[in-house]
C-alpha cells in the first residue's frame, strides 16, 4: 500500500471531501505530496537536532555555549559570501527548465556546483588566514582562533551543500530530500552530543563539520539519481551562456543576504564584547534553538512552494498564491501562541543555568519576531519566483540599518536588548514595505492587509506584552484558548476567497 492509499484509508469521514478535492486538484496534489515528503524526514531529523542542541547547551554551560553560538553566527555570516546565493539560483532555474530545456538545467546545475566550490574555497581560505584577527579584535576571544579555523571547513562544505539542496528542490525531489534529512538527523544526535561531551567547544564544532560532510555525501548521491531520472546531464559545455544568471539573479540574492547574516553577526559581536557578554550570548543562542526549529518548518514548506511558483511560469493561480502566503505564517502562529503564553516551557528545558526573567523576556521577544519572519517567507518566495531579488536587498537593508543602530544601544541589557533590537527592526521593516507589495498586487488581495490580519497581529502583540509584563500563569492560561480560536477563524476568513473561487 502506497502513502496515498494509506492516507485515503485513514482519512476521517469529516475530512473526506477535503481529501478528495485535494486529490482532484493538480496543484493541491503536487503541493500536498511535496509538503508531506518535506516534512516527513524533517520532523524526525529536526526533532533529533533540537534534542541534541538542548543536550549540548547543558554540557557546555551558558558561557561556552555562547562561544559556540558566536562561532555558528560567524559561519552563517561568511556562508552568504561562500554560497553566493547558488542554492536559490539552482532551485529556481532547475524548476523552470527541467521539463522545457533539460540541457540548460544541466548547465546551470553544474555551473552552480563548481562556482559554489570556488567561492566556498576562497572564503574558507580567508577565514583560516584572518582567524586570529577575527577572534582577538572582533570577538574579544583570542582563544577561539583554532575553532574558527575548523569552522572554515564547515563553510566550504556548506556552500557546496546549498547548491545541491537547491537543485534537488528544483526537481521537486522532496521524498529524496526527506531521506537525506532523516540520515543527517540520525547522525547529528550522537555526533553533536558526543563531540560536546568528549571535546567541549572544539569537539562540538568538529561534530558540526563531520555532520555537514555526511549531508554533502548524501546530497551528492541523491542529486545524481534525480538528474538521471529527469534526463538532465551535468555539463560545463557552453556554460558561459549561463553567466548572466549569476549577476542577474545570484548577485542580488547575495546582496540581500549580505544585509542579514553579517548584520546579525555585528549585533552579536556587540553583545559578546559586553561584560559577561558570552554568558548572555549563551542565553540568546539557547532561545534560538526554538526559533531555528520553527524556521526550519517554514523552509520545508518553502522548497515545494517555490518550485511550484517557478514552474507555473508566471501563471500563478489565486489558490496557489494564498497557500504560499498563509502556510508558513499559519504554522508559526499556531505553534508560537502557546509558547508566548507559557515561556516557562523553554525555561524548564534548559534549567537554572539559563533560566530567569531575562531568559523568558528574550524568549517572548524572539518568538514574536519569528512570527514576522515566517510571515515574510511567503513574500520572499514571491520575489524569488518573479526575479525581484533587489526588492529583498532593499527590505533587508532597512532591517540591517535599524537592527545595528538599536543593538549598539540596547546590548547593555544583554540578550534581552539584542532580541528587542531584532524585534523592532523586523516590525519597522515590515510596516514600511508591506504596502509596496500590496499596491503592486504581487500577492492575492487580503493576504497582507485586511481586518483579519490585523486581528492576528493584535493577538500576537497582546500575548507578547503579557509575557513581557510577566503576568500570572492563570491570566496567560485563560488567554490561550480564545487566542487560538480567534487566530484560527481569522486565517480561515483570509483563505475564504480561495475557497469561493474553487466552488
């Protein structure tokens, strides 16, 4: 029995009409299939990685975990340059060309892989050379020189991984990606926990590098198989004809990314240069485990949705447009509302070393701006599908300027100040640019600006204020059920025009 037959057999009677409608709809079936396989491997792998991260935080303690967090932040900053936006480039163009022009898809796939190795190698070499200066003069921690050099290996492997994962998403090979994610997740738990336990910070970073290498190998084997299935051959012949792709699409992707990861790193560097800054960075990094897990769920939706938007060749239906805008945002809100009501859940996981009012405040602020990030994922997919990445650059530039300016003043309050800086910057960025997307009609009406969307944001803001005010558990508990109910009704009403169109 295949998955489709099993789902049909297990479908409750009250969901049967919805199941049959999805089954009849080519878009609905493709999307449901893509999301299922994207989430199948991700749930297990990300769950294992979440548990592993909690264990690592306990093993290392707040201060050393803060060092671990800043090393990962440094990797994320340089990955923007090393990867050169080639993952998104491969995903978009393979999805567009795999059926209509397989030869071009093969050229772009091969060019992306080779260029990722070149840029990754150059950036990694730069990190190895300048690691002593970075550790001493920007991170106020000369003893991190050796660890940063290990991180350079992660940079190189990560850049190659990005191009491979993007190409797999372009083939809509989500079942294959699920298997890869499952393998990576199963290896990550013993590697990360064992590395931290046996080797402390150095062991944990080496474990990351080894796990990334396993990811690369599994991706490489999977991509070869999928390319053969679609009769797309890796070739560098006549690849010079595809050079315009690099500056017309990849360059603005890099420019947009440059305004995020480096800005985050600068803000993190402000924090670790404060007295007791690495312990505060440990608190911030611990809270980020939750954010990373939620954002990963959004990324799993992004892969099938972006592939479908690109494959639609500009003829995106109202139904697909609404699913694109609402899916990531809805998942985030329904998960984060309970977390805003009960930040103590996260506090209990990490224990007394991380707990306290500062941890809860940081957690509440980060969960609020995580909702904004998930809301913007739908916009990001629209911009990528329409090759409007310079808009992303503008959006991210506004965020970076506001975040850095605020962090310079607010990191005196530790992790709370850093989280507040990011939250305010994302709110300002969204308020300034959403009207532009709305009036240009890039997304279906009502998905950005409507009474229902204001209700959702209003509820999130109220719950955030309740958490910041540290009101009693009873009050927050009473607020939970009606908040979830009103949010669910609002999402249904936003999606209602799509349902009417299908009738």
